[in-house]
């Protein structure tokens, strides 16, 4: 992977990140807005995600029916995502067709219509999206964990929003949210692929620079106070399978401790891929928790997730409890394994192995231009692109002592929540 | 080194695979090797299959082929499960197996420096598995947990029930991962016997794409698997004829306390090798794929706001395929959504498609090709399709012409051949 890229800030504050990659005749363009569920006050939860949906409902120049077809006709792939910290829209197109994506994004940064009948039909679509998620036991448990983990900080609520708010948010609320946060000075445009940066920048200036900047959007600054002791919760619902989640409060991804925590996750639960597109993962059968919990048949699966976020969030381990054991037995064996990594420094060899795994996952992700354009902008949402470029280097710098300290500092019972999903269709072993 | 062996930098501007940059070799023991280079990233992907699918499973031991595939790396004559995975995972490599109806497939990836490790692990798992009893029981518990999760998944259960209606009396009605009672009925000796009889090099395919010269990839496969023989390997069983639906058949699976129901509505589709495949594929795009999921998406999601997802899909393979519409809706809206979908299917058959609609989907199929072939995994899948369905090494070069040659008339005739609004399979799963 080459590390050359160009960075520009237009007169209206729009940050442009460009990376030339000539491996395939493809360009991927992403527009990022610094607005996610963490800026939603109660009463308006889920509004950022709903606005993302409304952005596909058209402008006077590109009505929904036109917008809908234009990208697909050119063989493009497009979509959008709303997260805790950001909302993003992307198009990956044959390189000679990317101008359409740029025109479209410049247009819908300011001209989306938000027609009342579209708001009405999309209300039931976002409710349906939530209902589909509620079918999943791990969504129900994850939502309860998030709510318990954050009493003050707006990471408290699910990105999809609460049903009460999805029923009551009005058209003008959505439009106001759009107008407040969709501003060039609150956005990053990241483009990677088969183009020449100079010509690309010129075209971006023509399309985007005339959009006036706005006043800095309001932020909900409600940091979570430090936690004082372990929280435990249970969720009950349909199913035959018991799940156990353990979430530890962790610092923001820009914090230096994020890197020892990444290596720690790799040792405990196996390497996690940073790739949003392409690449695939690596199995975790030789990770410490797999050997201690799955090989010993206390659990049937384990997965670790250290989310990449702008503010302090959570490191979550999700375990599927073995039908012959209880979640309490599993938790006790889990705690033994955590204690081991806190008490004894990990061998350097185990860390070296984690670095090689991360390097392989990086190589897999670099096959994919959409994935590269994603990271070019995504890293700007919580740190900077340098964070991504130096990621492997920072992991390689983690020492056994760093790792042990991170385990001691963060994997404390006082710093965690433990949640169990109890299925109502069966019972745990006695 | 001939120019043919350094393709990726000299390929056509489109970068589409073709006979000049894809190597295809049949080894003396019957393994077909396909390879194409891509030096853009220091990684490789392998994929392939052998003729050992769930068609060989007895009804009472359904899931045997899949269980066998998943147990291959749980211990071999040379190494324990921990040793096998320690080597793979330490290299950041991945290898996995699973069974379909016709074949047992594998897929793996690694840094190109570790291709030898990947291929030697593949060979060891295929040729020398020991199925340690303790590991078999651990795996069984994992499979059973997977099946109890499946039983609670509205989309999985609607899809499984749809296949049971559509393929009544045909092996395609059976889920490849079996049922709890059939997984319980499988003994270690069944795995050993299935492996001994059905695993072999004859008609096996291995495809390699990535940062390696194709000829070298062929040599690596030859080294790992070139001397593998199994004279007892049987011919794949013939598929029985399909029993066509005699009337629209509706079946509901009750899964209590769920907040959403899933619906699958459809009919049979063409074989992949049928000439109707391309017209059906384009018709399917218009019906429920193009843009935000075609006409179905427009009616069910955009206009009615009934669902977050509503789309159609065409599954075409070695045998008869299926052509279906899927959607997830509030349990109170199942009837409304079903009626809308059936109405849209009826309109599709009666009125056909417009020239503009067809042109849009043709343009989409051609335009998206470079994107689907951008990664090593995409190229491996393309090479495997070429081989499985005899498409020819020049298929992706001919593809734009194949797509453009389809007419609106062919689309409507194909739709009418398969879809009859009075003969639909309708499956729902929910509370």
C-alpha cells in the first residue's frame, strides 16, 4: 500500500483527502459529516440515522427516482452509514463516471427536499429497521449494555433511536437537523482510486467551494464520569441460547492506550479486522479465551470488539454460553484468564504474532479501493489519517509491560458491565 | 518468463480476466488448477471444491457432508487442532471448509509469502484428517447451538421453509446443515467413512489469485496435491426430476415473541447453464435489484414504507434454481406486503419490462464488472464460476456483449416460463 495522499481545506472549510490508486479503473468517493447519534438529545434519538435515509429521497435536481437510478446505471455501488460519531455517504464507480457522484453529493449537501409524504413513508421504514434488529438477541443485549454503560454521555442510546422518538420526530425536526449539521465546514470528502489529484481537486472546487459555510454546529458535551463499580444486568427474550457480554470502559481511539488495548484484544479473542470492505477475517482458535473457554466447552464462541470512536467507549467481549454450563461458570473462567494476563507479562513472541496478523489483515484490506477511501475519511472523524498510516507501527511499539499495564488499568471488574441474555424458551443447566 | 505470466500490469485497461492472463491446467490426478496474478497487494486467495456434497447424505444423517467438512482441521495424522491453527493464525492466514448440495468447498487467504503454508494445510486437512472423538463432540455441540440459533432466525426459517415447499421430494428441499436430530445421529465413524469414500482429487478444482506468478501457483498446488488419489471416489449422484408446484402453497413457521416477520415468495428458476440464465438475471434485476432494489423495493419500501428490506434474488447453479422475493415486515403487515409482492410479480409477468428498464440494468451489469473483480476473492469466485459452469476463460471479456444481446422479449418470455402468479411458494416466519 502506498502512503501518498493529498490534503486540502477549501475556502468554505470542507476538508478534501485524495489518494491516487491505479490498480483498477475504479474511484471511491466518501463524504463524511461530523454528526452521529452522540449529538442527539433525548426526544430526538435516531434522528441522524433517519436524516441519512431522507438524503436518498431527492432534491429538485435529482428527484428520488432519478437519484435512485443514476448511480446504478453507471455500474456504481453506493450506500450510507450512520454511526455514534458520524454519518457518511459513498459511491464507488468506474473511474470515468465518478463526476456523477461528486455532483450528486454537492447537490444533496444543501438541496434535499424532505417532502412530508416521504417523511411519513420513511418513518415506518426506520421503525421496521429497528424491529428487524430487535429480532436479534445480541441487539437487545447490546442496547441494554450501552444504556447501562452511559448514564450521562449520549453514547447512551442506540443509533437507530428509541421507538418513542421514531414515532414523534416531525418533518421540521429532520430538516432542521440536516440544515444544522450538513455544512462544508463540518464535512470531509475522501476519494481514492484511479484519478489525477490535480484535476480532481479542480473539479471538487467547482462543485463544492460555492456552498457557503455555516456556523459551527452545536455539540452535546456530556462526558461520562468515571465509573464506580461493576454493573450487572439481564435481558430476557425468545430463543434457546444464552449469551454473555462483558464490556470494559476504554479511552477514545486517539488515546495512546488504544494500541496496547488492540493487542490485548488480539491475544484474548483473536485479531479483529479494521477493514470495512473486503478482506475477511482470521479465525481465533488459538486465542487465549478460545483455548480457555471454548476448548474447555464453557462457551461455544467468543468475539472481542474494540470500537473505533471519538469519545471513550467500550471494549466488549461477546460469548455464547455452552448449553451444558451457566453464564456464572463461564464468567468465572473468563475472570481467571483475565487475571493471568494481568499477573504475567505476555511473551514478546505472542505480541509479535499479533503484529503479523494485523499486517496481514492490512494487506487484505488494501486490495479494495472502497476500503481505502473509507479509511482516508474515517480516520479523520476521530483522529487523522496519520492514525491509520501509523497504525501498524504503533502496534509494533507495544511492549509486554504496556500490555500488562493496559490489562491492569482497564480490565478491572470495577470498570465493567456484565450482561446476560436469558432465553425464555429453555433453561440454563442447573 | 513469458509475458503471459506477468498479466496484471499488462492486462487490458478494463483488467477483466481472460485466456491471456488466466492459467488453467489439469493435473494428472484430475485436479483442475486456475491461477491469475495480481501484484497490487502482497496477498493471495485460494478457493475451490471437490465432489463431496450433501447429496450423498442419507436423510437420517443429513448434515454429514457439512459436519465432515467442518471437522477436517480438528486434527490430522500430523498435528492437533491447536497446532494446525497456531501455524495458520500466526501467519495471519485463514482457511475454512463447508459443504453445499453438490460440493464441499474451501476458501483461504494469506500473505503471498505464506501460500505454501496455506496449500500444505489444505492438503493435510483434505488427505489426513483423523476426526479425534473429543473434537467431534465439541464440534457437534457448536453445530447444535448454530441450529438452535437458526430455528430462531426469521429470515433463515422463511428461506428454509420456502425451499421445502418449492423442492418438495427433491434433495434441494433439505438444508445442508441438517436438523438437530440428524446431527445427533451422526457418529465419528460416519465422518471417517464419508471422508474415505467421497474425498478425492477427481474433478477437484483449485483457484489461486494474488501476488504470485500463475505458473508458480500451479506448481505449488501440484506439490501439495498432485499425488492424491482415491480410486473409490463415486460419481456424483444424478438429480431426480423436480415435482412442479400444483397450486400456490403457503406455509408459516411460528417463532413466538419476535418483532418482525420474514416473507419469501417465489418459484423455480433456470439452471446456471440454461440460455435463459442471462435474461432471467436481467429480469430479476428489474424486478427486485436495480437501484434501491428494483420494482419490489419501490413498491414495498419506497412507496408503502412497509419494510427496511425488500428485494428479489435468482439462485442458479448445477441443478434447478429458485427465483424469489424476500422481505422483512412488521408481523401485522405480512398480508399487506404479501399481496403487494404478488401483485408486482403478476404485473412483471403480464406487462414485461420496458426498453429503458432493460437498458438500465444492462448498463449496471456491465459497469459493475470491474468492481466485482477488483479483489483476489472476486477473481477466485469468477474463475470458479467459469470452471463450474463451463463458461470459457474468455467469459468476462464476452460478458458485455452477452448482456447487451438480451431483448425485452427474451426477458418477458423467461419470466413467464418460470413465474406463474397462481403457482407460487409462499413461506413466512414470525410470531
